[in-house]
């Protein structure tokens, strides 16, 4: 099914080893407009070499973002309130997000909240952000989520037992620095789990009902690149693959608007067990052989080739209340489930069947 909508992508990107060194020059014209630069940096880099290379000037502010768990609506509310308190009614000339998907999404969310009233919860959904956000530069240090290019920033809302983004053209970054060298220090398992996000949201899109030829082409390209990285002989983290995964993440992010069954199950795991997104996706696909048989087999082979192990039993001893929360945290995602299974998805993914899936993890 082809759909028609006006689509926005990131206007500018710079790709290549060493691209991060150009951040200072990209900030110069924004500084000329007045206002400080606010940097949102994964806390992993707080005592690392990268933090010392930030082109910060007097008056700028560096926020180290705790990425030990997925960003919540309360977390970004607090960051936005702290930024507003420092600005005295003004705005920063630029926000810079440096990190993986959680950090990139955090910077995007704060950018929306600095120019729109109220709390983050009010903007979880589609086209709810009404005012243009602060100018943003994204610098991914992980490859796979597509957060650097997507039009959403995914936030956990524990009160509503929901994981949902601010889906808006205003959420999109204005400039990207895609530097594969920044992914060299990523732990191998994390590189795999995050890279799988590209593989999964692309095949979910390609297998779904909400499709068009551009998204299909982008998805197929990114899937092919993931297969080359994770199924070919040799190290998945060799230099050429670092660049290839950076590009696959970017391409896949443009194709990630409509996911399927993997991401709703993953969202339930993140809500109840607080699993990081990439790993939760892998657990989800590990029980979906009947829905995605070809991709399940490829994923299983990828794990074997890369010597990645998913420990079993993560949902073995949960309470009835927790199993119910897993079900509710999954089935609430009607749009992707309808995309994958059609309007009768509740008859296909019954509560009994979903809970059995979770128990088998």
C-alpha cells in the first residue's frame, strides 16, 4: 500500500572519519546569531578524550546525559527546566547531541520543549509539536538506532505505561556529523545489538502494509548492508564496517517510520524490565519465528557468526501483574501492529499468546 505525505529529512550531513573535528566551524555561524551552545553528551564520555575536544566557549553548557536507562518524560522535563533557568527567557543558538540513540533523542526532546509550552508528555504522539525547535546538530557515537535522522524522539512514560516519541518534522536534526571513528570504542555486544535495530526496523517496514517505493528501496539497501556486516566472514567492527554501519543507520533511519511486531514487544520489555532498546529488540525477534521466519533465521545466524549470546529466562519468574504490564505495553502500539498484522491483530496476538512469548524469552 502506497501512502502520500510530505516528508522531511535532515538538510545537511557530513560523513567520514574525522568529521567530528568540523563541529567548531559548523557552530561559528550559529554563534553569530547570539546565544550559547548547549551540548548534550552521553555520560560515558565524561572522563574520556572526546569530552576534551568539545568546542565549548564561555557561556556554553555541557550536560552529561545519564544513559543507564531509556530517557523518560520526567528526565527530559528536568533537563528542559534546567536549560530554561539558565537562559532567562532566551534561547541557545544551537543544541548539540553527542551519543547513542538515548542521548540523540534527549537533545531532540529538549529542543522541542524549549520552544513549546508544557511538559514532554503532552507531545508524545503525532504532529503535536506546534512551534519550530531550537537548531540542532547530531553526532552519533553508536550506529543502528537511526535516531540521528528520524523525525521522532522516543521517551518512556511510566505513568501511562507507554513508550512513544514526539513524532514531528520539528524533531529532525538540522545538521549531522557522521564520524565512524567515534564507534571504535563501542563494546562488541552493544555494537551488535544497536546495529540490529537498523536490520529490524527496516525489515519490519518492508514487510508491513504501510509502504511506498522510496521506503522500500531505503529499507532493502540498509538490510543488505547489515547482512554484509554481520553475516560476512571477518570482524563486524573492522574499519570498513564501522563506516558501512554508520551509513546503514542513516539510511535505515529514513525508512523507520512504520515498524511491525518487534518494536511493540521491545517496548513492553523496556517498560517492565527496563531493557535497552537494541537488546530488547533482539529478545523480541527471538520469539517471532512464526511471523518473520526468514529474518529470524538470518538473525540467529548473525548471532552465531558474531558470537553474541542472549541469556534465556529473563521473563521466567515474573508476577501476573508484570506479565499483564508486558501485554499492555505491547498491545497499546496499534499502528505498528496493524501495519504488520492488519486490523485483526488483537485476535492474532492474544494475551495468552503474547504472555507465552515473553515466558519463552
